[in-house]
C-alpha cells in the first residue's frame, strides 16, 4: 500500500470540475484508491463521494493506493494534482 498527502491549492477546492478531472485520471486503475480527509475515508473513484467530502482550498488529503498497479496510480494522482486538476 502506498500513501501520500497533498495540499489542495485550487481556490474553490475540489468542486465538480477538478473532482471530475481526478476521477477521470484514476478510474481505470485496478488498485483500490481511497482519500483520507478529516479522518473520513472516501472512495476516490466516486465523484459524488469526493463532492460530499467538501474538500476546500488549503485542506490536506491523503491518498491510499493498494493493488497491482499502485505505483502507476499514485503517479497519475501526483501528475493530475500538480497540474492543477484542470484549472
């Protein structure tokens, strides 16, 4: 299992557009991908789950990736977050 934390820098947090960009980037990986935000575990491949978490600018989230393609999945997560999630 891989774990890595990121600070969300999008001004409006993970609203529909950036959450959709994130889900699109990771949806085809076989690994289980979860987000830990304020001690709540969220399914990272679920747009509604991410939206319901109310992740705001400045929040720290931790990704937990576990599976056969976890290295590739974590790399995709890093790239999409560093790119600004489409904003």
